C-alpha cells in the first residue's frame, strides 16, 4: 500500500494560526499535516519577506509567538500535525550572481551546533519528537548532511536530489541506485533511501512555479502503482497569493484516497516514525 503525506514548509515566528487553518482545517479529518518549522527564523527567506522592520540577520524564536505555540501543541495533541525541522534560521547568503541556502553556505561547526540546538529547542518547546529535517530550498551540502545525521535526523528533500553527499561507499551506492532507476525508467526514484544511520526521501512540489497539477497526478499514480510513498510539498503562504492552488491541493488529496493511498506523516512515509 502506498502512503500519502503533505509537507508544508516555513512555519515560523511569523506564522499566524489562521493562515494554517485557512488551508488545512478542511483536511483535518482526512490527513495529518507535516509542518517543516524554522526554530529561529530571519525575517526574509531570499525574496520572501515576512517583516520589513527587522534588521539584517535578526532572528525570531518560534517560542515568542505564544499563540502559534499553543495552536501547534493543540494540533499535536489531536495528532493532526507532525513537526519537522526546516533549517535553523533559513537565512540565505548572496554569492556573486546567486543565492546560497543556509545548509550550503554555513560552516560545518556552525551547522553541527545549530542543528542540534534547533532540534532540541523544537522538541522541548512543543513537547514532541523531531525525526525529519527539510533543507531550506531543498538544498544541502556535505557539511550539512554530516550535521543533520549527527543530530539523528532524516532528510526529506525536493523533486531533484538537492543533496551533495560526503564521500563514502554507502552514499555512492545510494546515488547509483537512484540515478540508475532514473535512467532506466525515466522517473525519479520514489522510495526512501536507507543510508545506514539515516534515511533520505523525495517529495513532489505543489507551487505556482513547479510541477503542473497533471504532472503531480501522474507521479501520484506511479507511486501508488509501485506501493511507494508520495509526499506532496508546499507552502501555506503561497495559497494566499495563488488561490487556485487550494482546489488543486484538495483534489490531489481526494484522488490519493480514491487510488487507495493511506494518509500518513512524512516520517511514516520514510519509515522512521
């Protein structure tokens, strides 16, 4: 049986409970929502600005939004959500002509320290266990991988691999398996990759700039056919700017259930719950 999950990124200090409710309350009795949460967010994620009054590099702890914390705890109590970690601050750095995401540009020591601190902060604040790490911008470098693995987290990335693995035979075998599958079947490898001390898994993005609704349906059908998990990745704030996405989200959930997929969290899809 195929498992179906929804991964929503960017919950942070700047998130209002009603923003999440406006999108996901109609689904509360159908499927849990896996929220990728930023523990100490900055005010701008590249060109997405949550506050214009903050100074550059200023961070905002999730715990200072008491209304949101109470809401998340209530949703956890009713098992309507799962908490994942989405970077530490989600801060980008400009390098020449491109933006580098947080788990690409930071040093290994900083990533090691912050990943452990961010995970423990979320777990203590929300009284829950965090099992999955979602890299900001779905990109993570070698140092980031080592930091995440050391913190006993698993990685859920985007539709491309987005992962620059450290050198090692285990990583090489996993990459070979993924790329061989893609070449032979002309499809993304849909199963979680077991890398010994952690797992990696792919997700499929619903956004105005990514895969069309038809392509997502096709990918969903393929995963169900193979009994592979399907994780639909999106951002709550995009639904406010692109209202047509709401109908697409609800239609994909209905279609997944019609195909026989079982509602699940991302950690369940990865086999790490």
